[in-house]
């Protein structure tokens, strides 16, 4: 019996340790391009690689954090600023167990050379679209490409996918542009928490409708010195107006010219760490859900009739909820800002059974959370105010 108890305690401890492991996402500054590394439970997933830089920034970065095996590499689309360093990475000795790409094909020498290297190193290639699965240890959902749309250009066929980790949703967008963005809005629920901003912050990668549909808590732009106008100050202003916390792999945006960033530094990496509820950026806690300190307090809308409209709001919104049952119930309704700070307690009393609707004025733009509890049932709704 004692041995059985020890085994049970070990199992509980082991499962608890796995559950408590944080996920880390590195938005690597590789200059004008994209590269993100996802780490969870000693598994490494790499999205894009940037161009083939003379300083081998990507390879050096992976080496500096002790990564010698990539369990899956994902190339969002065949543009050189998204795949140019993969070949050198493979030849550097980093073990790549799988290569994932979309079904687009380039005839240029750099892309052909990459395919040859993958073949020479016996690295299996998965070609995917929206009907396929990444088969990662975290929950993912591929939203595009849908080749039935016949969109023009490689950007609009970028692999776009949502990754869920506990209560948080992350979206990785490649260089998806307006055509594909409209498709995503019309066909999916893209309400997410962390956005990798499309196309290095280009004007054709982001608009208000797209941001409204996503209402990101955190937005990250990956770009570097360029003459394309990336990132656009219009896009930066839109992101700031949503109240989303904004980060970039380039230096201070006040130094960016109308033609794009003049940042030649590759030392502005952004490291996001999360337990699935709280978020740290470069070691600083930047987000706590609704001020909750406990995992079990981050709840869904199950068993509660609860909605906020309009959402997105414009200074005013209506909060509607239903108190059900046979007897009056204790009701608490609180409003929090994006940093988890309590703005106001709207209701804290026992209410009779019935339907309730209250109006709330929100003074400032940003992302907010209404936290409703009725007896032991609780729910949280994210609202973006313009």
C-alpha cells in the first residue's frame, strides 16, 4: 500500500510539473524578415528563418539558448525573407526533424537549393493547407491557405494558424494581405490574444476591421532596415489605438522614416513567456487576466447568459446577463484593464432571478475585460473600445 501511495504521489507531482511548465515564444530580430521560435516541454518549433545573413543571427541565437534540435520547422510561404536562413541552419548541425510548408512552389535557385538540402539530409516535408493539421503538442488550427480562393501572390497563401495554450490564443500570420485577411474575418473566429502582425507591419497587411476581429492584447511586428515602408506608421497608430501592447524587433519607432525602418541592429529580440494566463515580455509581467492570481479563476462563459454589445465598443456598451434559478443569487460584475488592474466594481449584491442590462461608459480606448460571477459560476468577456 505504501508503495502504491508513493507511485500515486509521483504521478501527481509529474503531471503537476508538466502542467506548470511555461511556454516561451521568441520573436527573433533577424532584420527585415520573420522568425519565431516556440518552446514548450523541451520541444522546439521554428516558424520562418529570415534571409541568409552574413552574421548568422538565427543560428547564433539558437545556439545561445541551447537549441540543437528543431522538432518542426514551418515556412509560411516561399519568399526569401522567410526561408533564406533555413539551408545554413540545417548545414550548421542543428537537427531538423520535419519541414512544413504550403503548396506554393518557387523555381528560383535559392528555393531549389533549399529543397535539395532537405532531400540530402533526409528531412521529411509536409505540405499543408487549411484542411491539414500541424500535429504539434499544443493545440493548433490552420486557417489558410485555402487554394480554392485563387488569391494572387504568395503572401495571400501564407500559412496562417492559431495556437491555443490554456486560456490564451496566438496567431501567426506570415505575410497575409487584405484578400486573405477578409477571408479569415468572414470564415473564422479570429478573436485572439497575441498577434504576430502581418507582413512586417505593411499597410496591406492590417486594417481596422482585421484588428477589430482579433482585438489583440499584444501585437508584435518583425522587421528591419528596408525601403518598403515597413512597418507603416498607419499600422502602428491603429495598433496603439486598439489599446494593444505593441512590441517591435526594430528600435524606437520615432527613428523610422517614411520609407521604412532604418534599424540595422539585430539585438532587439522579444521573448514572450506565459503560463497560459499571465504574460511576461523580456522578463517583465505585462498581462494578468482580469486581476486573477489563481489559475482556476480564469473561466469560460459556460452556463451563464452573458454578453456585451456593441463589441468593439465606442465609448458606450451594454452588459446583459441572466440570473437564473429559484432564488436570488450573489452577483459581482467587475471591469479590468489590459494590465489586470481593477477599473470599477459595477455590481456586488444579491439580485433576484431575472434578466439584467446595464450601460457602461468607457472613457479611454483599449482592451478591457468584464468579469461576471453569479454564485459559483463565472465568465470573462474581452471588449475592445475605440
